[in-house]
């Protein structure tokens, strides 16, 4: 006879349960959406928050790391910030809610409220996906209150970057952003997460990005929240035939961060370029987990992550590439390089290749090292102080990743974020 012990809820799980019961009546949603919310939350709470026993969360024990959960409502109003680049069209979500009328959009761009889609039952929360390792999707699906639905028209060439600016002044915020790039379109979207003060914050953000046939899309995620923030992000990607997506991820803040990237390469000649920078200091914990599937012949992907770890910070990169048997002529390359600049710091890298096709070019690699003494000596021998020399080498190590961007204004803005963070933490 097997006796199964009852799981004792942690303080965070108790707080989430209480918040769900209190918020369910006020969250937007048709009867079907309300039923779906119940299903998602029950799936999340059935076994509790994921622990090391869940393979996908082996290096990020969320049940242990998420010690507390802030109250649902923010205590103060959040303030809109200047755009990442001067010419960007900023669409803001302040404390989890769309803050202004949607107007002044570039021609060829359609935007609507995800809150309205929830209310009339048109929102797709992927209720069928209740696997335990999708904790972020379940948490977000249970609590999501607003977001933007964005569609780029077929053949539209949008030169103005569109910035989705999420600003939180405390409490919780849960948003969702479905985006469709129409056939042969081109556009740049910036997903930017900020915290306006030092209040405790819990943010979940889920995006669904569909890149149509022949489209050229660029998606930039900048997470720069405060030192008390918990950020749980997920971006789900589908690439059609001849589509190309450049995805850039910059983590430069937060106490506990998990960024999931789930990509499905579904069309031949599709190309995914992924670049990431993780800047970790203090007692922070940042986890980037990638699941990439090549499911048709003649597709390419290239992933490069650069990580800098100071103090007692801990970092994680999990990169899994699966190549289906039918996906001949796949070219998939993945690299994770880390500068570990403290004896107390820690970084875990787990690159994986699962290949069922026999005519492919696939490779992965990971390195963890300190600054090269020869490089440091070279600069110091030319009159540069040791601190300045180390700063230059670290900046060069990570800035190389964002320099691949063809947009000079965005490159300059991202390099500014990197420089500011290194000046504060280096």
C-alpha cells in the first residue's frame, strides 16, 4: 500500500492561492476563460511550484527561491519612461494595465487590448497545455489581466520600432502579448521591463510570436527591473517558410529571473538568430532556458549567449535543440560563454543536441573563465588602471553580441544599458 503525503504549501504558494481566490471575480474573462483560469491554477498548485526534481527546473528551484509573493495591487502609480530609442512608438502597460488610448500607430500596424479579448472569450490562453513544467504559462494564464494583441500587415515595412514598455511600481503584474508578423512584412518590436522603485515585484510576461512566410522580424527583450523583482518570462515562437527572426535578450536586473524561449521552426529556409547578454550581480539568480525544434528540412539557427557574473550571483543557461528525422540539411549552432568574476559566483551551462536526422551541421559549446591575464596586462602596460582595464574587457566581451544588430540607435541604447550596469556593479 502506497501512502502519498500531502504537499505542504510554502508561504509563496499560500499567498498565490489567496490572491487567486480574491482576484478571480475581478479578472477579465468570459465564462470559458474563467473556467480556463481555474484549470491553469489547479495544474500549477497540484504539485506546488517546480523544484529541482522537475528536469526543466533542475537549476532553478522556484519553490525554494520564491520565498514570498507581494500583494496583487501596486501601492503607487507607475510612471511611463522614455523609449529605448528616440523614434520608437511606445505602447505602455503600467502596473499590468494598458495606460492610454492606442493611437498614432505606424501604417500597417494593428493593435488591440488583450483585456478585451479576455472579456469576449477570443483570447487564446493555451488551456490545453497543463504540463507541470510549464509553470510560467500556468501562472500567467491564471492571473493575466491585460496586454496587447499586435498584427503587422502582410508586405508592410515598418521602420519605426514599436516598444512594449512594462513598468511596475510594486505588487504583481501578469500580461500576455500575441504578435503576428504578416507574410513578407518587416518590423522591430522591443519588449522592455522596468520597475519604477524598489518595491517587491512579481511579474509574469508571456508572448506568442508568429512570423509569417518571408517575414523579417526583430524582437528585443530588455529586462532591467529592480533588485527585489521576480521576473518570469516566456516567449513562444513559430517561424514559417523563408521567415527570419532576430531575437535579442538582455537581462540587467531582477533578483529572481527565469526567461524561457520556446521556438518551433516550421517552414523550410527559416532562420532564427538568437543573441543574449546576462549581467548578474549581488545575490541575484537568472535562468535562461531555450527549447528549439527544427521540424522541416533546410532551416538554420544560431544562438550566442554572453554572461558576466559578479558577487554571489548565480546564473543558468539551458539550451536544447531538437532536430526531427525529416529535418535534413539543418544548420544549428549554439554557444554560451561566461565570465565568472567572483569566487562566490556560480554559473551552470547545459547545452543539448537531440538529432534524429543524418545530414545536418550542428554544434554546441560552453566556456566559463575569468578575464585573460594577458589581455589585462596589455592594457595596464599602456597606462590604463586595473579597474578601467577590467571594465573595458568585460564591456567588450558582452557588447560584441549586440553589435550584430544593424540598427545603430538600438545598438547604442543597449550598449548604454550594459555600460551603466557595469559602472554600478563592476
